[in-house]
C-alpha cells in the first residue's frame, strides 16, 4: 500500500490530467499522446513502529491516443520493532493503460490497466512475477466533481501466497483551477494463506502550483487483523 509519495508530473503546453495519485484508487485517464508524466515518489504504510516504504521513479508516456505506458522503478525500506532499518531495490513494475471508452459528452471513461510486478526486490519478498488485471472507470459531473473507481484481480504465485481481489472508489471536487480535494475507500483481499484483508480510507488534495507543477497529498487509517494502522502520501509533480 502507498503511504508517502513524491511525484513529478510533466511540462507541456497543454498539461496532461493528473491520474490516480494521490489516491490508492486509480482512474482511467491515460497520459496524453506524445507527453510524459514522471513521478518521483516515496510511499509507505505502517502500524506503530512497523513501516514498509518505497521511493523511486514512476515513468508514464502516451505513445498514441488513449494508451499509456508505465514503468515503476522503486527502492524499498522496512523497519520492525527492535530491528534496524533495512533498504534495497524494490519490485519493478511495467503496465499499459488502455482507455476503451471515452464519452466526453456524458463525462464517462473506462480503461484497462494490466500490470506486471517483477520479483526484483533485494529485501525479503515475492519470488515470482505477479500480474494485476484491473478495470477503472470515471464519471465527471458539472461543477468540477468526479467519481472514479474499480479494481481487479491479482495473480500472486509463490509458496504461501494466494490470489486476491482489490478495488476502491474515490470522489474529488475542484474548488478552483488550483485546488482539488477528495476522499476514498480502498480494500485489498488477503494475499497469503491465513492472512487478512485490508481496508483503507483517506482524504487527499492536489494543489497546482502552475500549469506544469503540482503538490499532492493524502493519508488516512488502514484496518487489518483487528488493528488500525496508517497510510500517508505526498507528491511533487512535473509535466512535459
């Protein structure tokens, strides 16, 4: 799960839409054709002094209309009570977003966003490639309000692991051309045999510093195994 994140969103004459971040829930908007969205990020979640975090680069490019290519290159960090911080390479991700419905008249869009998560972490973790197969949809309303959400199935091979569903829903409102606020609910099924599902709630904001830069933040509680943890997210964005 994501916690803190620092993102870079691209420079362009007509800036692409900010998609997904700062929310755990993704949306169907791809990067505009011939544009880049580059995110430098830090993400984490935790319970008391137990923390799992990632930091790195999330690269998004629009090669053709309604298609986005994504590569995520993270470093990972973890801390357990009574132990020192550990760090190393994280799991590299590759994804393709394809928006197959884009009804601007009715403010409706739908996209597939399949993702391969490679077992490249140098810390203890997954030993086989995972595949996430989600569908995301969005409905825009007059006045600057948007509702988006969806989810999908993750194929999670490996000893002790199990496949699981995940999904979420978020609502955002543009209070001005500089400020957007929103809230979401997100749930992920148990990813190991004997494990428990997680439910996260959060609020988020996007503050546009200019046509080319934005600050993104979110955070809230996560509930799992009768315990309450937390997740936080922060991002700085650049478009080109």
